[in-house]
C-alpha cells in the first residue's frame, strides 16, 4: 500500500479536505482550494459559521455535556450529564470548528477551539484513554459495554476532529497529539494481540484510516482494517437488538445491501472504502459498491434519505419506503455523502455524486432552519398531523418533532450538519489525469493545481439550483490541452455545454477538452424546469402518486399553501397536470381537494415547516376514476 | 348501580361467560349454553384443548416461569426467569384452563389446574400481595416501577383467571379466594386513601370490574373506576416512551381515537366500558364508542388487525396502515374482541360484532398453526422476504418471525389465544327482550333461556365461512311469539332469511319473528362468494391495489402459489378480474407477473406460512398503464 509520506508538511494547506485517499481514480480538490461565494450552499455555510457552531457550543454548556470532561479531569464522581455518546457531540463540534478555522482563519473561533480542546484533553488518562462515561469513579469499567457504550465511536469522532485539525493547521497541535494518544491506546487494546471486539457503533474505522493518511502511520490503517473485518461475525451480544443493528450480521465483504441502523451502515461503509482504497483491496471496494448500488435502487427515498424505520433507526426491506414513517435521519444522509464521495474518488463514477447532491439538497439542507439554530432529526416525506412545537429551552426527543428543535436528547444531527457544512467546499470538485471535474454546482472560486502540478483558477457563477446555467470563467489555466468535466445528474436531459474546445460525453458527465485559455468562459446548461416524477411501481407507499422535482430539488405541498380547511389526505393531482415556476423557488401545480383542481403552490421540501405547525406531503395521489366497478366493494 | 346478587350460587352454570354485565341492551348467552360442534371454530377449540394449553404449560415449565413462583414461595433469591410480566402468562393459562374445564369437565386438566394454582398461591404474601418480580429478597420494592413493572397488570390477569373459575365452578375455590385477597390488597394500596397511581399496562381495570360482577362487592368496581379515571393525567414517568404508550396522555372520557400501545388501549377501553355500564355512566360509554368508531374507520386493517407500528407496538395516525410493517399484534385483535363484545352487549348495535368476526377469522385464527403449537405474534399483510424459521427449542423474539414460533420471550399471544378459544362459545349469541340474537355463525347446539325465563334450544348447522347457508333447527321453543335475529355483516348484500314467521330488517341485522315452534328450521343465507375490495383512497400503503375477500375471510397470495421464481413485488391484477372459488376455501384470481395474467390460487390469510418460508401479500396492485407520459420521469 501507498500512504501519504510521513512526516506530512505542516500546515497542510493543499490537503484541507474531508477525505484524502492516497490513490484512486480522482483526487479531491481540497476545501482549502474552493471558496463558496454565496448562493445556496455558500449562504448556508455562513449561517453555519455565524450561528450553528455557537448554538451547539451554548447548548452543550447548558446541558452539562462539556462539563462532563471537567468532572472526569477532576476525578469527580458527581453525576454525568447526557447520553452515553455525548462526548462525540463535542468532538463533532471540534471538527466543525477546525474546518471553519481552516476556512476563515477566525481567531475568536480559534480561541474557543483551544479552550474546548484543553477541557477535553484534561480528561485524558496518562495511557491515552479518554471517555467521560467509563472508567472513572463510580462508572462502569472501560470497554465493559461495547454494544451500547459508544466508547470507540466517541474515540473515532475525536480522531476525525484531529484529522480536520491536522489538515488545517498541521500535526503540531494539542488535539492532534491527544487523538494520536487515543488511537495508540485503541491499537494497543484492540490490536491483533488485544480484545477481538468491535464497537456497537462504527466510526472508529474511517477515523483510524484517515488518521493513517494524515500521519502516515500504517498501524492505524491496519487497525481500521481489523475492525472492518471483525464486523459480521457475531462478536457483540445483541440483546434486544438484532445483530444487523450493530452491522454485525454479515461480513462487509459478503453483504449485498445495507441493512440495520442506517447511520452505522454508512459509517462502516465509509471506513471499509478507506481501508479498501489504501490496501488495494478491490474485492472489499466492490462489495461496498454493490451494497451501495442496491441500496440506492431499492432502499433510498426520493430525497436521498436513508432509513425507513423508526424501529431501530434502520433500513427497511427493499421497496419499504413509507412517506409518513420515513425515518430518513439527517445523520444517515450525511453518512451517505461520506460514502458517495469516497466511492466517487475511488472509482471516478459520477453517479455516486448524484446521491451526494440529492442528500445535500433534500436532507442536509432540510435539517437546519433558515437561522441555523433548530434542526430536524428525522425527515419524513409526509406529515399527516400538525405537531406540537419543539421545546425552546429543553432538549427534545429525537424523532417526535414535526417542528425543528433547537436541541435533542440524542443530538447528533446539529453537530453533524455543522461539520458537514464547514467542510462542504471539499465536495465540489476533483482532478483527474487531464483536468478538473466539477461534481456540485455552486458559485465558487477555485484555485488549485492539476495532477501535473499546473495551476488552475476558475470562477463559477450560477443561480443553481433554481437556475440551470453554470458559467465557469477561466482565470488561470495551463497552456496545454486540459479538460473541464461536469457531472450530468441522472434527471438532466438535454444538457448543453458551450466553450472553446471539444465536447465529450462520458458516463453521467460531459466535458470540454482543449487548450482553453484564461479569460474564456465555459457554460453548462442544466434543464432545471419542474418535472413530474413517477415512483417505482414496486413501492407500496407511493403507488398511484407523483412527485414534483426541479433540478435537484424535491418539492412538497404544505398545508399552509392549501385552501384553508383542506385536508392534504384528500389532495390529488389531475393526470397530465404540469408544474410551472412561480416566484423564486416556488412552483405551482394544479391540485384538487374535491372535484376541481386549482393551481397550488409547492415549495422545496427543504423549506417545509418554516411557517409554523403544518401537514405536508411530497408524493401526491394522481386523480383516478374513483368509481368502484359494480359488484366490487369499498372498504372503509 | 345494580350488581349481581351476592353470594352467587355455585356452580354458576348459567353465567359461564367471559363478560357478564348486570345491565345493557343485550344479555350474553353464556358459553356454558353454547356447544360448538366442529366447524371452523369448534375444530380450533378442540385443538386448543388438546394441544395449545399443554403446549403453553410445557413451555412455561421449560423456561422456568412457573418455577418463579416456587422461588418466591421459598424466599429463594436465585435468579428469576423471564420478563417482568411472565406471571401474567401463567394466569392467562389458568384462565384458559378454567374455561376449558368449565366446557368439558376434564378431570385431568382439573388436576393440572389445581397443581398450578397451588404453586401460584404458595407465593402469595400474607397481606395478599402476589408477584415473583417485586418485593422478594434481592428484588425491587413493591410498586417501585409502575411504569414498566406490570404488577397490577399481572394482578389483573390473576383476577380474570379467578373470574373464569368462579363462573365455572363457583366462588368456593382456592384461586378465587387468592385473587380476592390480591384484589383487596390492590384496593387497600391504590384506593382513594392510597397511592394515586396507575399501572403502565391496563388490565386491572376490566379485571376488578368483572370481579365486582362475580362477587357483588362494589369496592372492586369503585377501584376499577378510580383506575380508569386516573389515566390521562400524566401520573406515570414516561421516560423514553410517550405518555400515550401507557394510555396516560388523554383522560378516557376526553379521547377521540385510540392511540399509543394497541393492547393497552383495548384493555383500558374494555375496563372503561365495564365501569360505564355498571355505573350508568353514559358519557364514558359514548366516549369509548366514539374512539372505537374512529379507530375502526381510520386505524384498523382489513383483517381487523390493530396497531400499525412496530415502534412501541402502537397505533399509527389515521390512514397509516402499512401492509409490510403492520404490527397487528395477535393480542390487540383479542383486545378488540373484548371491546367489541362489551359494546355490543351495552348498545345492541350489531356493527360492533363485525369487528369481532373480522378479527377472529383473520387475526386470532391466523396466530396459531394448524397443530396449535406455534404462533404469530405480529400479523403483517405483506411479507417481502422469506424469513428464517423460528427456533424450535428456544423462545423467539416477539416480532421478528415470518414463521410461527412455538414460544416467545414476550409470550402473551399463545396464552391469550388459548383463553379466547376456550371461551369462544360465549361470543356467539345473546338474548334481547323478544328472543335470541345470533352474532357469530358456527355449527353449535344452543340450550339457553330467554329473557322471560322460557327455555330455548337450537341446533345451528353451517359450513360457514366457506358456505353462506346457516340452518337453525328449533328444538325447544316458547309457545308465544319470539324472534331469532342474525347479524348481517357489512360485506353481505342480498341476505335472505326463510322460516315460519315475519322477516324484519334492523340495523345490520335481520330477524324472524313469530311463534316459531320446535321442529321448524330457519335458514339464513349469506353471500360468501368471493369479492374484490377496494381500499380507502386516503391510505398510502394500498393505493392502486385491491384485496380479495369471501365472506369474513381476507385472502392472500402466497409465493408458494405463484409461478416458480416469480417475485410477488411484480404481481398485478388485471382491472375487472374476478376471483372464483376453487377447492375448499381456495380461490383463483388472474394475476400477472409480466404481461399476461393467469389464474393463481389465493388462500385465506389465516392459513399463510403453513407450507414453509414464503412471501405473501393481501393487497395486490391493479394493472395499470405503466407508460410514463412523455416529459415525465420515472424514479428508480
């Protein structure tokens, strides 16, 4: 295997990226090379920076989750606060802060980071172990509950925070050193000569693989590989859960489809891809890609959401995709971005980026409200009863809200969203042997180097996703022939590409190749006019319905846009009805609540529930002849 | 209020009935007056007697659940076996045995009953308290966990067993005396001057009301009323559950629809009806009837199954009726029989008996296999993957099986089915002021007295539900004018009634009135030819589908009847296709798995999964023009 050379030069400005494989079809254009300049995602990244990160920090002080580290540091046996995995939220927030500091150099945020990092590291034992939940006075023994204790899961998130830190400011950092001590402890405890066990919640796997990439220390990669291989052999005691919940039912390389807890499945898959890529294990890579593909075809919502069941927050069977009971956890969508991005880099297949786009626009963008201070944990495609507003001053139950909540008892989604948005520029583009590939369309400045080291600077201007025109101005370019390639989303028919060069069509992509000089402009036009989408006929929950989409956005009908007193359960769409654009991102569609249909506003799904308590549905029944044939019967 | 006179004469041969209200529109014809003579239910009752009861006894010895009583009796601190509610299974079995002994006078079963009763009562404390889970050495304090401990739930089932015993052999019985001591203890602890609390699982409510009926002791009725009224005031600490789970969200008299845990909802409703009837509380009765009606219209499966969610075994929202994830717990259907029967007796409205029939034929009959020794706990209307056979020698998880299991970790359904089948004759008929009412159609001998004390003897002959002809021969009758009335199921059009008298049509019923003498025969003909049923258009899960029914039986397509290799996910029914009768209870329906349809066998839903691991569906998509209009898009 080939790893990043060690020691890695610091600061790692050319590697400010969420995932940095040492090999693969594509090489990520680092987040540090891409500046999102407003637009759909740039605006959200700013709100994340200005509001969400501090919101999370405040709540974790209020709930005492940060103070847990002080208790552990002081050997204080006072009751700890929060759930067993609360430490991980602090780590995910540290990761978000690290990316954000790397992005903007914000010195006030750096001070907050340093302070939080100090409090965390003060709780670390001399042997590297770090947990506020186990091993302290009056607490259960270390590693006495790997099924439910989340110790290695938390360790994994700490390591990921350190990886972000290393990639933004370098290895000479206290949090990085602390995380390396944690990793060394994990290797000592769970290595080939140690406990042959896994954690009930994967996360340590991708974390260790990424730490190996950052440090060049192969021990971490070997440990990640060991953990990946140990899954599926029944090493955990399932108790009331099924082994699939812990991803312990089938060895990763034998799986055919993702099952069990959706977030766990995604995190393990991410780790398995990292291991496969770094060790050249094509069988393992193919196994994950096979599971991914089947899951996208049969177990993924139109929104890109994953996880059909509240029960154990899990995938359902094939075609089990209820709208009302969709769990579609925000964190599972984030996990799918992690997996899609890794598969894209490893294989070069643009279709993997389709899922990233779908999940980002329709789940990740749905979770936070416009202010960035309240969140959805679950993301159903239908809401049949208006819900009670979430509590403003107390953590909410995770899956009960029909309104976004400021904080949850299990509060993984806010911090997960924060770290994703802070590093989002890292998912925009990659380079291949001949040029640059644009995977996500957003206004941005890109200042990077191509595979041969030649500098490339581009300015991307677009009103995407409402506007399908993506204009790329070349500011600096090699003098040789090079290429700029764009993903063609699966929904996009009749894409056009204009510019000084030869247009080439590839699998789910379109490219311009030539000696495109600085000063030239390349224009991609994607057809984002609204469209009607019909469901796969095997899905019970949406048979006889249609959805409306425009570009990557899934639309919904919210009760506040329906006639007063109308029941969304009675809504239907005339056959042949066509959606039209209204103001901004709003669409209008003829919808009937009785005999005759009238134009009704639809809004992007990601904006629902921002106007108060409401009902909502994405899939709308097609009007049909409701007459029951003679001799047949209606059941009520 | 009027209660049954005390002391009640022993043996209570004229009151061998599951529910004996002191007032109401109808008076039950006791189980002791009705002998099921073979047929659909008589055969099942025999299998229950010969196989199921002993099966349950054997398993509860094997699992150590019965031995828990020995531990408690001996003050032995050795670990107890089974879940916190295991005692209740022994009590439900005692109830089943009591009904069965009352039915047949089986002396061997009486010995087993006595032995089991002795072991149970040996564990009773001098103050009447009886539990193997609380209050013993090393055990939690009595009533320290009313949310989850099921102490009063267990006490309720013990009392119900004693009520069955009192109604079959009289009050002079050890189990009856023991249960009265339990009830006195409950009244002392939870009475007006005691703890103002409820149990997390209702059951004590109907039990105490029934004990009041048996003993004439009004204290038990007052205590039942107190418990009913205490629900819905947030007296329990919900923890991870929602208050609705415990039926503690809304006071019973304020409810509009059943919600939360389906079994809990049914048991509480049964208790509330008992209290309402005995105290003349019409407001309470109306409140329960309102919730029941809404639940039947919007939250009940075609099978009569209740409870849409695996999550907390609960009702869903209106129209949330997924086929694949239907929980439809066997015990919830039994609970619905308890509620329907009580409402029928109280109001005289035959429509309440429709739900009893639907739930009996399609859920209660589905739970046990043909041998009566393995059971379904959940009863989904679609199974998309063949399941792993249940363990033969160990308890199975309750809701994971696609095959019937001999025993469960939570094993409420086998014993609940056993007590229901043993007392089933008690749900067949009632008397009103003018004669007899037949609610359920089964071959039987009925030997009872009418309201005025005049004897009536009938022989019912029928091949129902496959044959719609119900022939009633009058063996003994009053010489005056009397009436025999039959329920007309909601699915039955063009019912005919022939016999010597005047035919009268009522609400969901048809009656013959006259001085019908002994020797005459009355013939009811119900149209049980197979029919196509269309779903309520508001239900997402079955839109665009049809089901096939014949009489009270819901039919299903099981993969063993489909072409080899065919995927039921691809099945569709041509518009206008008509089901035809095949051999016995089998139907044939044209079903397509590709372009063309061919006749395919459907079997009664209650017989599915008897031929090995399979997939199955009740609702079948109608064939439709699958062509997506130009410009519209298919999502895969």
